[in-house]
C-alpha cells in the first residue's frame, strides 16, 4: 500500500475546502482526479505534499504505513512524494539547472522534459510560457524520482504538439510508481493510461470508477449532472 | 605582522600572512596577480605593493596618489576637483590627514581586458584609514578595476574619497567588494565625471557584517551621450546600519543613467537605499530600481528612489519594492527536499545574483563565487 487518505477535512482561512475525503492509492496504481474549478483538487494534492496554507482539521494521511499528516514538506519530499504544481512560483535568481541539481538530477532531466540547453541557466519560471512551466515541473520530478507522483493540471497551457510527447514521457516515467493526476479537460489521458478515476465536487469525492467510463459521463452530463446524480 | 605599523617597506602580497591573503582574496585580490593587469595593495596607511604586469606596461599606470602627484604636475588639478574638500566631516578629515590611496590610469586608446586589482586592508585595531583614490581613463581607453576593502580586526574607521575621470569615449567598469567586520565604520565618498560618449559602470558588493556603512556616490554625465550604471548588492547582517546614496546627474544631451540596488536585510540590520536621477540635459533618460528583501523580522529596509526632472525632454522612471520572502517560494523549494534554512539561503543568494547586474564575465564569475561562499549554499 502506498497512500491512504482517511476522512480528510482541510480548511483555508476558516473555510472547509475538503470535507471528509477518502482515497487509497496502492503501489504502482495510477489514479486520475476530475472536478470543476474550486472543487478542492489542488487543495488535496497540496495537502498531501504538506503545504502549510492548508490546515488539516480532521483525518489522516498515511504514506507507506507512516502517518505523515504533521510532517514538514521537505520530509515528505524525502520520503518520496513529488508534486508538479499547477501554478509554480517565479524564483528570481534561482537557475533551473541548479534546482534540478538540488533535486538530485542533471541536465539530462531537462532534455527528457523537452527543455533545451538554454533552460539550465534561466531563472525558474521567469518569462516561461505556460507549457515551459509545466515541462520544468516535470523535469524536476524526473530528477527527484518520487515514489508517489502528484500531477496538478499538468496538461493545461501545453500546446497540442508537446502534449503528446510529454504524455508519452510521463507514461513511461510513471511505470512502477504510484500517481494521482489532476486534469480538468482530460487531454493528457489520450497519451497515458490510468487505472482509476475519481470525481471531486465541493470537497467530496462523489464518484469513483473506471476512467474511460467516468470521463464519458463527465463529457455527457457535466459535473453538475454527476453532482445531481 | 598584523599589529605592527608599516613604514612603507614593500612586501609581495604572496609573502603576507596567510590570514591577510585569505581575507583579501574574498575581496578579489589575488596574491599571484594572475588574470590581473596590475595590482595595488595598501596595508593600513602604507602602500606595500604596486605593480603593472609586463605585457601591460606603457598601457596602464598603477601607483599611489602621492607618487602620482610627484610624477605628474597635472594630477593636482584632478584631486578635489570632482569632490569638494568640505563636502562633509569625512572629506575634511581626508584632506587633513591623508594615508595614500591608489592612482590608476589607462592611456589613450588602450583597451585592457584584465582588471587592475586594488586592496585596502586594515590590520591594526582602532585606526583610521583615510585614502584618496584617483582613476583616470584617457580618451578611448577601456579599463576594469576590481577593488576590495578588507580587515582582520574588529574596530576601525575607513574613509575613502575616490574621484573618477572618464574622458571622451572612455569606458570604466569599477567593482568594489567590501569585506569588513561587525564594528568597522566605513565612509566611501565617490564622484565620477564623464565626458562625451564615456561610460561608467560601478558595482558595489557588501555581504559581510559591518558596523556602519554610509556610501555616497555620484556620477556626473557631463558629456553628450555619456552613460552611467550604478549597481549594488548589499547583505545587511547582525546590527549593521547601512546607508547607500547613489545619484546620477544627467547633464549631457542624450545621457543615460541607471541605479540598481538589491538589498537583503538579515538579523537586526537597518538599510537605507537612496537612488536618484537628475535629468538636466536634453533627451536624458534615467531609471532607478530599488529592491529590498527582509529576511528576518527584526531587519529594516527603507527604500527612497528620487527623480529630479529639470528638463522637459528628459525621461525618468523608477521602481521600488520591499518585502519578505514569499511563503509559496519557500514551500515550493521545500517540496524539492530542501530544509527551510536551505530554501531561504537559496532565495537570498538568488536575490543577490550578480547576473542581474550585467557584469563582465570574469568579474561576474568572481562575484558569484563570493555570494555563494558568503550567502551560503544548500
């Protein structure tokens, strides 16, 4: 067993975002999480990563049998949890090549994420296009080699040509790792296979099941339709 | 050695005590003189070493200002021309009690690819070191100067009056690295005068603790098309009181000026940054950019950009920002496995990245290594 989230209630500024989420990701499984804007998808992966902006009011997060609910971010990273942020910050003066090195990798990881030679000397995310930011996140994950990979909207802002290449590279990278993939439109699923899908609405997982079936249902009925059902 | 008064005897820098060599290296002074065109070393009040490397002889001159006064009649016309003797109590003190200083000159049309290095070192407790430096870039000459001030003692006062004259079409890059101690008081007073088409870049780096530092630097872009760029990287540490006051007076037609200040306040440091552009000439353009990062809750940063528009055709702009390290930046780096201390250190070091200054590569690499060493690296 890799990750178990039990009855997780998470708040920001006194307002509950997650309201009793239960989720289990076993070793090597790939899960995809769908949901409308504001459902709490980013909140869930950032809480698993340990971002302090999110306050756990109730519930537990257990990773490889260890309760990590109170563990600092860096210790979770060292245990093998890696997150590709939806909106990573700009870091003036911090070069991407150096960050990749601190993640335990090298320039090869940049090439694997389809970032050219010049990116190693560029400041992290400064002047990057939306797609370049996503590839920078992927390059860092490649360098970290986490056992649990959390991908937050990795396909948003990526042009169609690069999406296929990134999807295939990720498909390969995720083999043997556990993962939770957030996608709004589901485009990335054209290039990588997943085992389970969940729908998060208003802080609750309202539906879980076979990915293609759920995606078809979302496209047919919309999140509102699923919520009503 | 470090406590004796030097009576002017010459000492090769490689023969200096190891402690002095190590500390002066942090300010950019290489005892072996490699990758330098010339060297000047002043220990307390005495000049102990001055040299022009063989291949640069006849192209540059390196000596003390006293020797220059003896050698050239015209030198007296330059001393105290840019800076009034009675500017303040410190300039008055330098005029009254003067302990050498360097005279550096590049001859007309000579473009020197390696910097001249100069070091002002204080090794005796409680002294006052009053220096008067003079730099002359003759017409069409190009020069880089890497100068450092450093110490191995706890308490002293360093007053440095520096005058720069960059003649028509000349180019000067002046990089000053200060490497002081927590109870040293420092009072640099710099003025540069630029003729037509001349350019002057000043880079000031102070990353070590210091007692009080009050720097006043003014560049007068007198000539048409002249340009100045004043850049500072300052790390305030412990109880340092720092006041950086940099001005560019854009007098020449179409002259350009830029003042860039990057400061980080740690511990209980208090830092004032004042950047000023004065637009006097037709079509003059100036920009002030002051940024401060408060890396501790007890640090204080006061950022004061100022623009004086004295000619309708000038264009002056400024931007200023002061703030703390953003939580999301720290968390992001921590999600890559860095501890909070390592992440903080990386952000501070990034903030002081010399690449933002556009330095010549050799100097950029050097300053970068200093920031890495002093700023801490994960």
